[in-house]
C-alpha cells in the first residue's frame, strides 16, 4: 500500500478511535494482528508495576493526544524503507497495547533527507502534534530540531549522534558509549586492569576508542596498546599482528640513560583483555587472527559490542567465551514474539526504538492536562521506563541511559553472565 494511502487510512482510523465510545479498543494497527494477552508495560505479578508502566485504568479526558512519527518511508534505499515500515509497525503495536483511545499517532515521511524532514516536522506541528518521535538520521534531526524548538515541542529522535542532543531533543538510540562503559565496568569488576584495543579507522572506531580509553582511565586501568585498521580482511593482518605482540609480557631492549651507567631492562606487562568493536563477516575474519598470532584466547578475554549478538558468531571458535554488552535477550525476545505474531516477521533491531518511543509518549499522555504533559521534567523521569530492550531513561542533556546485560558467546548460543539492572536505583 502506498505511504500516502496508508497514512490517510491510519489517521482516519485513529481519529475515529479518538472520538469513539468506551467500548472501542483504541488505537488500531493498519495491518491488524492479535494483541498480546497482557498489555506490555503494565507490570507483572512478581515484580509489580514497572517504572513508566502504562495504566489504562487511570486514563482521563477525551481530547486526542497527537503524536507525530517521522520516518523515511520513501527513502532512496529499499533497506531503509523496510526499516521505516517495521518501525511504523512497532509504533502501532505499542499504541495498540497501551489501550488509550485518545492516543493519535500521525506518521510523516522524511524521505531520508534533511529538507523533507523539516517539511514533515512543520506538517506535524500544523496537525497539532504535541511531541515528535523521530527522525532516524542525524542530518534530519538537526533540521527537525530547528522547526520544533521555537514551538517548544520536544523531539525524541532515533539517531545516536550525540552532537544533535539537547535543547529539547532526546536521543532514544543505542550509542556505543553505553556498551563500552558496561563491558569495561564488568571486566574490571572481574579483576582485569590492562586492555588492548583494535578498532576500525573510521568515525565509529574513533568514538569507541575514545570512550574505551576514558572508561579504563576513570576506573584506574591501563590501555596497553591500540591499533586501527581499514575495513577489509587483508588490511587487518598487520594491525592484528602488532597488537598481538603486546598480549604477552616482554622485555624491551635495554635503554642507557647514562653511557657510563649499567644497562637496565624494563619489564612491560601485557593485556588481559582486548576490545574488538567489529561485527559480522569482518569480525569473523579478524577474531581468528589473534590465536593465529599466538595470543592465548583462553587466558586473554575478547570483548565486543552488541553487534556480536549474531547467532552465526557462535560458530567461530576464536570468539568462544567472549563477552559483550547488549540488551537482555530474555527481555527482547518477548517484544520480538509479539511483533512476529502481529506482522508475520521478526523485527529489525531499530524497530524497538519506535516501540519504546511510542510507549514513552503513551505513558506521558496519561496526564489529562496538556500543559506540561511532554515537558523536560516528565520526559526525563529519573525512574526511567521499561521497553522492548529493557530499562531506559532520557537525561536532561538529551542522552539516553540503558540497563544492559553482559553476554558470553558459547557454541550453543549466548549466556547471560551479568543480568541487566531492573532499576536505576543502586542496590535494587
């Protein structure tokens, strides 16, 4: 179905739902599927109400709450269009599960570029949007922010470009810094203090390297050596070999400070773990180079990022026992199952972002008073929220904080070695 027809159909259906009687379910999904047995976010009998829980029993007022969803539905890339469609589906699923008949989700097409994203934002504001969810790309976020800020309408965007955060723009994404902080903290709590790093020679690699160095230093550790590589298997060989040389204790050539003084050999200790922020085929090419260059991977721990949560990687012997930080799979699989039941396919990773953003907006929409419903104090509730990927909260500076688990790669799958936190309150 064409985007324009789909959007008009959805808006019309939701407008009717907003004015319908109490017997109506509320927001509907354009391609309806069976809803879950229990609305997600309400809570469970064992833990009680969750932070940011949706409580359909306490919704008040009949005026619709208009929430814009900006996504690149007609971007030039087919893969981007598919992601946008899945994110739209996930947002509708969240709206359906909350059961709030006042919740009006208004999709707008950014076409994947800054100019059309700004036009989409202006259109959303003309339609009365009280909050904007999206857009997806960093260049789009900047122009949408320029449109939304003068109207004091907050933006919950899906980019991980921290430069665009703040001033009413909140980034609900997966910034690599969070994963690096989590895996570094857990590794050092396990007694590791000396680390190596090999990262791609690009913006992402520099961002990860900077975060890793800061996290190690803040905790009193040492980054023994780091390398960069161009992202091709042949270009990885020399950097991996150089880093491998630092994995073991060694004695460099003696250095004479005073020609008349005896030579003094200085011992240098190797590292106990090495961070490899790579994924997919390139990771499968890079990881085996360490045992090939005589790094004892039974003694030196390989560390990674959430991109390691790929079932194909469990077949790579060099990664066996490796640790990485990611959302807890016992939580994410619940969302994936509900999405698959509704739409007949597994959701791409980014789909959970629009689900959580919609869940957040629906939670705040419970406030019957429009004034202050989506202000900074409400959006940045320090207790946070539970979403498709577990615990998260948005901070006043626009950054996101997440509760991540630490997983270990094993031949039969991924094992949780340190569960994700259930609260942002220490000790709970």
